[in-house]
């Protein structure tokens, strides 16, 4: 005859599972709040940093315009990596004014920064505790915003 589980052990098991799930839910909520703060900060700061662009940014924009034309012989070179230009090229199908192109490059950098924070969270969660990985994401927000606004580059 099979013995039924003890009520006391069953209740303790349920409590342990709910605590573990609650910690996981709380950790994910803190992470999503960090992503929301990043997004809100990016929206609020966009007007202040919209005109900052360096020489590498001009070349990445030029290369993406060459992919849109298409003029592949001028787009391929050995100095600038093509991924950022490839990712920027679909934005350029919808507009071609100079300010639209710079806005698109900034927005693409902010999108890459968003996914950088997600990647940092997943990477750090494999090596350190949940709390430290959440803290690292919060600490990375100003750094990622700095690189997204100041540099149009795939090096983020």
C-alpha cells in the first residue's frame, strides 16, 4: 500500500517553491524596470545628443547608403565592419534626408544598447548571483547610454 505524503512536508515544499518563484519574479521585475528606465532615459536625452556624430559615424552612414543604392563595390572595404551598416540600411529605405539618417543611426545605437543590457543580464546571471547581475545591469545603463549617444559604431 502506497503511503500518502505527509501534510507538513507537502506544505513546506509548496512554500519553498513559492519563495523560489517569488525571488525569480522579483529578480525579473527589477530587470524589466532597468530596461524601462533605459528606454525612458534614452527618450528624454535624445534631443540633447541628437547632433553628436564623429567621423566613423559618417563612414558607417556612407557605407549603408552605398548598400541602399546598391553600389557594393564602394560599400565593401577593409576598415569598417559591415554589420552596423547592414542594420542601418533598412532604415534608409524610408527616408534620405541628412537629419533622418542621423536620427536613424542614433535610434539603431539605442536599440543595440537595449539588447546589450539584455545580453549583460544573461551573461552575468550565468556567473554571478541574481542580485549582482541586476545591479550590474543598473550600473551599465549610464555606460550604454553614453556609448549609444556619443558613438555611432558597432563597438557598443
